[in-house]
């Protein structure tokens, strides 16, 4: 099936196809060198975080487009984007509570942890601005060339370390429908050769949507796949109310039309369906959006939460910190929300 010439869909039992779309894909696997993000300072990003919430602004070390080779340090500095969003927005954001409980008990909750993660606090009792707070330039990228070319070569590697992968897999084991749940359907958005689901995980229908067909064909958990460029065509080729769960691993930072994509996610989720956006502190910084490369982990949780909020039709989003060994391994976070009923 094709969608406007930009999407190709296959069952894994179909003959090999010639799909040509791309989608912001998860950083594949066996740990390819990527932009590592190191803390720089605890600074306030104007217009994104309240003064009481320290924000670790981080910089990505740049890698060349070809195969992740480092470029000279001076060229590795990301662009700094400080938003002039005005006093009204800042006043609203500063009213975010630093504690308390959310309005809904979330099935996709974090495992018990010692201490309080600032990432887990940032979306509690948020008073969102009346209007979407980001500007078009916040979704620009250092490299605006074709994503098709950038991702045309399959990468059978991982972009988070083994500990972070195990943490994500364990988290999935807690929140995904049990194996072979009758009627359960899952979409792994921005998928690749591995989805990090629990070993042996199966459902009648698990669809992978990604940008490289060779990678998708290697993903043993998928029952079918779609090749599509979400940054060109965010319209998802599925019927309304199709999926119980949508997952997206370390790729939400590549979406240049996130509200369009999140509205489509809402459309294709079943009522009370769950969306899980997970991310770490690594990226192809030349392809990640400007607002992401200019901010840190706490901000990233707020940004993804904003996508859910402004797309409409979702329950209040929640952030969970599933980092396996903070400071010693790659961090791992998820921002989750459910489609509202009715």
C-alpha cells in the first residue's frame, strides 16, 4: 500500500518490496557512536523551565553524516536557542508545582526508586500556556538535507548502552499488554531492526513504522511494517482507533512536525490507548530539532509533555525516569499519556 507516494506498507510475509520513504527512526543498535551529551551547567532556559527547577543545559558532540566520525571540537558546539516567549509564558510556566500528585494514576508508572528525579517532577501539576509556546525555528535542524539520504544505509547498531536497553526492556515488560493478549495491537513508531520489547514478545499485530526497509525486515517482533517519512508526511496510514499502544524509542527528537504526528497518534489509538515516548541524552545532533539540542533532560520531558498537551485528546502526560545507574550509564526516560475516552 502506498500513501501519497511517501509511504510503503508490507507484511513480513510479503516478498521484499522497494519502499522508499523514511521516518525519524530510532537510533538502531550495537552502539554506534553518536553525539554524546555531557552536562555543562545548571542554567535556566528562558521560557522553558521555572526558576525553581534547575535545568542541565547540555551540548552534543557532533559527528559527521557519513558514519558518526567526530568533527573538530569547535564545530561540535550546538546552536543555542533562547526563546523570547514573553513574560506571560514565563509567568505561567513558573507556576508549575515541584511536587504533588497527578490527576490520574498512570498504569505506565515508574518502578520504585530512591530519591526524586527532577524529570519525574516536571510534568506534575503543570499550568500550560494558552498557546503552543514554540516557534517554527525551534523545529529547524542543522542539517536540513534529505532524511532519505541520511538514513539510506542500514545501521544494525544501538545508540544507547546495554544498561539503558535493559532498563527500557524491563519497563516495557511492566506496561505492554501481556504476550498474546487477544486483539492487542501495537505500533512501534520510528522503528528499526530491534524494538527493545521483552524477549519472545508477541502479539497478533505489531507494526513497525520506520525509515529503512532493510532494518525493519530484520526486526523479528514485527508482523508487518511501513516505510514512511514522518517529516514529509505525518499522516499515518491506519484506521481510527486501531492500536492499543504506540511506542517510540529515542526518536521523538527528530520530529519536525510533532503536533501533526501526535494528533495522528491520538486518532489511531483506541480509547484509553497508551503512547510511550522514550529518550536518552544521545542524538544525531545535526538531525535533531533545534529546541532539543539546546536543552537538557528535564526540558526534554517538558517538551514531549507539551506535544501531548497541545495535540489535544490525551490525559495529562507523565514522565518517568528509568535510568539504570544515573551518572554511570546512559540515562533513560519516558513520557507517557493515554488517549482520552470520549
